[in-house]
């Protein structure tokens, strides 16, 4: 198994995938190197772990072109 490791002093918003790993199955793991845990966002979660009212606030909010799902032709 080959691996690629990159350490950032300040993580970028977008991570570049090396060309030799593109278009292949990969596993990407992000680890914080700080000793303090990353603080989770405040707020209540529902029984499945989603923020309360997440789906009510986001469902049907797409404002772009209509999404079309291609149907398989068997």
C-alpha cells in the first residue's frame, strides 16, 4: 500500500489530491495535531445526531437549475 502524507501549519479550505492518486479509490483521514479537541458547534441534536430542524431548514432550498436524475436504460 502506498501513502501520501502532508502536514499543514494552517489547513487550507481545499485539499489537492496528488495526480498519482486521482481517479483511484482512496481513504482520506484528517487528524488535528492540536492537543485540545476541536470544539463542536453548540446546539441540540436530534435522535440521529443531526442538528434539530436541519432538514426542515434546508429541504427544498436549492435555488439553481432543476436537478435531473438520469434513469438507467436496461
